[in-house]
C-alpha cells in the first residue's frame, strides 16, 4: 500500500508540474476542467444523486467551465477582475459563512438542489482560482497550494506527536487541536519565508510591521479555511457512509480526497492575489 501511495504521488506531482509550467492558461484550464469533472462525479456519490440528477450536475459543471474558458467572459491569459470576484467571492463566502457552521453543527446533507448548488459553487471556485493563478504565474499556484500542503503535513506530525484534544471526533476522529496549532505555526513560518523571497521574485516586500501582520493573518486564514475544507468533505463522506470519495487514485482514494482543502483555500487565495499582490 505504501509503495502504491508513493508511486501515485510521484505521478500526480509530475503531471501537476508539467501542466502548470508547460501549458498556456486556456490549455491548463481544459485539463483542469477534466479534473473538475472527475471531482463532480465523486460529488454525485457523496450527495446521493440518482442517475438523472448526476447527469444534470455533471453537465452543469462542463457547460459552466466551457463557458468560462470559451464564452464571452473575456478570458485571455486570465479573466477580468469582475469574473474572478464573482466566482471566487461567492465560493469564499460559502466557505466562511456556510461551510464552517455546517461542520461545527454537523448539519445533515441538504436537498438535492441545495447539494447541487453547493457543488457548483465549490468546484467553480477552485477552477477559476487555479486557472487565474496559473495565468499570472505557475509559481503563484505552487506558493498558494504549498500553504495547504504544509498545513496538512504539519497537522499530521504535530497531531501524531502531541495530539490529545480531538478537533471534531464525530467528523474526523484523527484530527486534534494540537494538529491545528502545528499547522498554524508551520504556515506562519512559511509566510515569513515568503516575505523574504518575494522581492527576489519581483513582488513588493512588506514595508511595515502592520503589513507583515496583515500578511501573516492572510496565510493563517487560508490555513484555517483549508482545515474547514478537509472537515467538510470528511463530514460528507461520514454521512454517506464511505471511506473515500472515489477510487480513481490508487492508494489515495478519489480526486475530492486530494483537493478537499484546496477547494476551500484557493478561491480566497486568488482574491488575495487579485487585489493585494502586485
């Protein structure tokens, strides 16, 4: 099993890097839309859609993604600010105002229509966010996704070493508050490292203590959102009575299992880049 996980991870990392750095934005968007369709198929399973509703949901994801890339949205090495604000803004509001209490209060799965709307919001949000970031710079995508990866890794090791108090035992019994603290510390250090690297990459450096504090708050906020995304998908799986969202990735489960934290963090990251980073 470990060998399978390592091999799958190596293939995924290689394909991700190749797509990020070798494909132009629209081609990257087409490839990513394929990934979103695989995730949408798994969402059908978690939402408990029948065959007809599943087909409508998949069709909605495909049509909206194609419209964004090839329709009259003004896509040309990224979208106009209004498109990013609308799609990523709605997704960020969902994660902040709806997904968080959804997890805390352990709300049951909603009506099929509500689950379809939620699925479209979260998949469209991460799709637009990643394509927009890649259009600006593949390095921005890696820097943003690294927040999630570092948080997940630090949470695992700090939780394993020091974990005592359960974070959400009814949703994900393995997660602890000590893991959360470890994730926040690790990503906070990563944020400070990015401040040192930013001027060398052509981005403005923080000029005041308030700017540094603001940047730390942004990265820690993205870390918190990534944890919410992880818990949200875990809750949907638990309510559905399944261990993984799918089986497409040997040793790793499904696509949603790999991108659950990215779903929540990337739309907000795209908004930060759009309006705060020059």
